[in-house]
């Protein structure tokens, strides 16, 4: 823990990354104000000094949220996995543009010390991600711009808005480009879940022996970063002097097939995989280049994919069992 005895705002504190971030920062003798439009049942009261349920698409709410705050972790977003961001464009761009514009302006008007924005690997150009054997994506690869989703365009636009406020208004900004963050307490059903959680759920629900469906041909590739590494790296970036976009992700590239095989091994089940190439699968390959991360933070993610997936699978399996027994999830 590096940030201590500060007044911190976490937007999206009811979500996956936000709740883990709140828990970590609250443990460091900070005043943590968590804000979200809704709260999952995984978020204990002890994560925040103050919880506000507000719609951050409204400027007045953003002004209230940032009042008296030192550090803003702006994690609020309308988002989900590949199925969601492929299907939904207008709401994602409209909601997130309003949230981010109001949060940035309000942070400036309320004179916060620093604001961090959670960008995404989805900002990277489609033409650099057409093969499973993709070269790791460096921060400078973002231009010329060609994101493959409206979600990616919205994130890239907000990066430029932060750059403009930094230049014109001397707003102190940090930008993190997350690469497929996963772990316990994340969304695992309902259509917004990402591939590790979706596969954990499918395998946990499958019979033994059984079968699961994989979206795409299974040869598409990604890298995955465990939530604890994500939180640690994000706090380190906030405390650093680096104001340019920075990747936070693993640089271990795996196919979706390999991802599924790791989870199947964890489950101990005999599972047959079937493929549906009509379903969304995103770019063919995406991997994080951590050269700048190692240089700036003198650090990189260290939790293995096997360890992280085991923790995630156990948690999702338990949640499914509780649901089956009639417990509230």
C-alpha cells in the first residue's frame, strides 16, 4: 500500500475492479468514498468510508462525488464482455462519454490532486490484431486509430480528453489500459461476463463427463491479468509521476482453447469442447507489451494464470452451488 491518509473517490465502486480497489485502499487508513448507480451483493460496507448511490451521467452528482477529494479512481463504465460490447454501441458511448466528461470537469472544478482513468486494451487498432500470433501491443501502437468496437473508440476519445485537460487546465491525470482483468467477485452470468468467468461458469455447470460451447474456433488469443495484480499496478501508477497511457496486463498469450483446458483441469471433469463460430469472438489476437510497465513501475503482474483461474473457478462454483440451494447471490 502506498496511498495512505488521503481522501479517495472510487467511481464504479459497486463493480468488479472498483470493489477490490476500495477494499485495498480502505485498508490503508484512507477515507474512501465509493460511488455507483447500483451495488452488487459482493460489496461489504467495510470497503468504503462512505457509499453514495448516484447516476454519474449527471454533472451535479459528479460535483458532489468529487467534493473534498484528493485522488479520483474513475472506474465507472457501462461495459461487459465481447458479447455485450459487440451488441451494444450507442448506450456504451453515450453513458460513458457523459460519465467521463462530467467526472473530468468536476475533478478540475473541485481541484482534486489527481484523477486516474480506466482505459482498455480495446483501444488498440484492429489491423494490429488480425492473427492469433499477434505481436505484443505497445502503448504507442494506439495510433493510427482503428478500435474494433464502439467501446474502444469511447475509451480512446476519453484518453484524448484527459490529455486536453492536462494541457489546458493543468489537471494531473493517469491513464491505465487494462488487458482482460479477471478474478473472484466478477460478473459470471447474465451476458456481461468476460471469457474466463464465462468458461468457469460453463464448466462448473457441466456434467461429468459433459460438454461446453466455446465462442469462435478456440484459436483466438488473449492475455489475462488477475485482479490482485490489477489493483496493485493501478495504485502504483496513481502514485507514479507518469501521465501517459500505460498497459497493465499479463504478457502471457494463450488461446481460448488453452484457457478452457486450464479450467477443465482445475475442475477435474472430463469435458468435450464444441465450437460456435457464429458467436462474437473479437479480434484474433491481443497481448500486452509490458516493456513500459517494467520501466515506469519497476514491476509487472506476477500471479500465474493457473493460480488466478483456480481462485476464480472455486468462487464461481461456490456461487452457483449457493444459488442452487436458494441462497441469495
